[in-house]
C-alpha cells in the first residue's frame, strides 16, 4: 500500500499524536485499533506503473517429429492464431508478443533438453505445452518449476499432474484423466459390455486413465499395460481375452492403436472396440479400414458446445486457415496462449512468478468478459492495463483453475468412427468439479 506523503511526515515526528500515527500505519496500526488491515484494490494489485521494456516471449513445446507429430502441427495453428490475435489487439505491454518453438518427440529426456533451450537460450517468459503427461511432468519438475516459468499444457491429463513438484508453475487446460476415465467406463457399459479387456499405454497418461476406468467399472476387467514403441502386442492381446472379454478398450496413441487393432482383427481375438481420446484420429480408419471400426465409439476431452466464444473462434480459424481443425485440442492450445498473455499484461512484469500469480485472476468473475476476438482482447488488455479485472471465456473452456492448476470445468465428448474413414461427434457432456 502506498503511504500518503502527509502521513509519512507525521510518522517521522514521533511526538505527534498517536491517533494520527495509527491512521497512517499498516498492519500494526490496524491491530491496535481493532480494525482489519485495509484491502488492496484491483488497481493496487495489478500492473505496476513501470511497464517492461522488452516484449513478452512465449514458448511452444509439443511433438513435431514423434508419434504425435500430427498433433503438434495442428495445435500450432491454434497457438499461432492466438499470437496473431494478441498482436492485432495491440500486443502485451504495447509490444508484439514474440515466440519460440521446441520439439519434444514425446521423449521426456528430449523434452527437458528442449525446455532448457527455450528457457536458457531463447529466454521465453512462459511456455505452452508439452502435450503428453510424461513430458509435461519431466519439464515442469526439472526445468520450468525450478526456473519459475509458468507453463500451461493444453492436453496433459494424468492425475500425477495434480501432485507434480512444480512449485505451482504447471497448469493445464484439459480435464484430468480421472474425469475422462469415468466417462470411458460409462461408455463401455452403455455399449452393452460387462466383460472387457483393457490395453493401455504404460506411462503417466495411460496408467492414470486405466486406473480411473477400473475405479468406475463394475464388470469383469483384464487390464494390461503395453510398452510404447513395441513391434507386436500379440502376447498382451492373448492375456486380455483369458476371461472371454466381449470387447477391447484401448488407451494408446495412434501408432500403437493401429498395430493393436490390426493384430486383434487378424487373429480373431476382438471385433468390438471402445477407444480413449488418442484414437480420435482419421489415421486409424484409414489404416485399418473404416468399415471394420464403423460405429465404434470413444471419449475425449471436448471443447465447449456452441456459444459466443466458440463461434467467434470458429469463424476466425476458418478465415485464417480455410478449414476446421482436423484434430482435437487446437482450441485448448489457443486458450493456453491467450491466458498467459492476459496474465502477463495483468502482472505488468516479465517475472514468471508474477505472471503465474495472475493466471487464476484473469479467468474468474467478476470482470470484463473477454472472448477470442482481437477487438475483445484489445478491450481486455486495456482493462488490465488500467488495473481492472477480466474474465476470459475461452474458445474451449473458461480459464478457471483450482489450487493445483487443474481445470474446474469442462466437457467430455463422445465420438464414433464412420465407414468413410471420418469421425463424428455424438454427444458432449458438461463437467464441473464438485
């Protein structure tokens, strides 16, 4: 709190009246008079008078050459659109936002090396990514947490993210595994199955989803982890059918899913499948044959149903790229980028802790509603520069985070494969943290 000049003078004059000293004092004075310390206004807690003289620099760290390379390229379109919108809106602190990109190759060791490069060489102030839970945990605990770099993963869903040793620098847009796993179990039951095999990717992501599925599954289950990058899954498939499973639930990335499906069908072990989020890719029916998986369903963390924010974003994306996103989580990448930009504007500082401390503020009511358009973002940036509050309603979700950096509200989508190798959305279910 800024102490008025008149009060400073009186404080120095020790012989002045105690009443006047108490009136000018801080916490001690408030306690002496029985009154609580004065609350800081939004203007006092917002941007300082002296703004940074260097531009905000955001890193984008995803997979561009590993098993999720298609996702990296697609999600970057969301990241780039967010940067374009922020800069069209006048930039952060009145300067265009700069960027740097890194490739994790879905390898925690490589992800850590790339994160260090982005932080130490590129000198980014905040980071969007990584995508997978394993790489996000490695980066947060080894690099961005110790370095004090606020990081928002668009996708990482493992329950381990919640308890990561990240010093509160790791946030995520997507709902956690325990949410999707519950709905995946419900979907399998709704499909009429009460005895299933479950093959899951044996990493932080797959384990978390499998644990949640098992917790919410009331039927017979044979659950087996599979090694990423294996060249055959015949042994695991044979184990999964030992209890006469009716269907196979798959929680694996597209390359593994394709190989598992091919072997399961060729060996006659399964002809019914239920899928976790990573299988929501047209590469699967194109590789296996759409007629073999047509009508089979899966779950994923979905974006919000149509509203003002999603319509505005859809229009902007189509205008920029000419087609809709071909994969999920593009909106989440956009929202993560915008959230960091707004938080930096609110902090009025390049300091990572200062930016992090504003993330929960910019997505919560009350405040000026901000949606994904340059005009709305310009109004939001100006409001924050004045010391006001904003409530960012994102393209995918509202940017509301709990004390662990987990999203408190979101949506689970149900989708299915079509015989023409396309994917259709069937239903969107709203979720709010209890």
